[in-house]
């Protein structure tokens, strides 16, 4: 399983990217304990209007 997500809170300064990565690592580990394997988590840390091609619904991250 792969996770693709927008995390504009990083771009807005609500959290640091290192904090977001720690959250993803924690969620991945908790899901692994339940039998769900997350192969990778990719995200766009940019604000909504930043023009990033990776923000959903765009497909650059995929």
C-alpha cells in the first residue's frame, strides 16, 4: 500500500517537516502491527496556492 497526501500545514508553518515524517512513521508502525504494510508515504508539503504539481488532485507524486 502507498499513501499520497497533501500536508499544506508544513508550508503554512503549522508543523515542521520532521514532525510530519515522525507522524507518518508512527502511523506506518501502528498499521504494521495490525497487518497493513505501508510501502511508502509521499506528500506535498506546499500550501494550496503554491502551484505544486504534486498536490492532489494533480498526479506528479504518483
